[in-house]
């Protein structure tokens, strides 16, 4: 009896290819999008003055994050309140960092 070896990557790829032209008709409930933004402290947000003049296209800066909204906002972290160091700026600064960072492939070098 010969053993058959199945590669899970082949299975996933074939499911992906077979559903490539599929589009869901289901909508995300409006109530699911009505959450408050996270506080700067909760997100681990820090404004580090030493990075103020850095090339924000390189590194884990807010500017390179997919949640960053130019010029100084974030989709998921509030502009209000203090950061981890107690600093209150009223903005999400491009040279700041937080623990929720997710790369924006269009901006990062």
C-alpha cells in the first residue's frame, strides 16, 4: 500500500483559486463599527522627540502604519489624552510609535 502525502498548502491554494471571483453579499452590521477609539495609553502610543526629524518612511513610525491618517490622526487611536510618557499633544504624530503598528506597504521603505 502506497502512502499519499498531502500538502496543506496545495489544498489552501486550490480553495483560494476556486473562490477568487467570489464576493460576499453580507454587510458588516453598523453597530459593529460604532466602537470608541483606543486611548493613547491603552495602545502603547509614545511621542519620542528624538525621532522628530527622522525619515518616517523608515521604521515603525505612525507615518508608516496602515491606520495613520495624514496629517496627524489614527483610525483606531484617539488624538486626545496623554501618551505613555504623560505628554498631551492633541494629535497622532507621524514620528510617534505604538504597539498596534501595522505596515502600510505603500509608504514604508
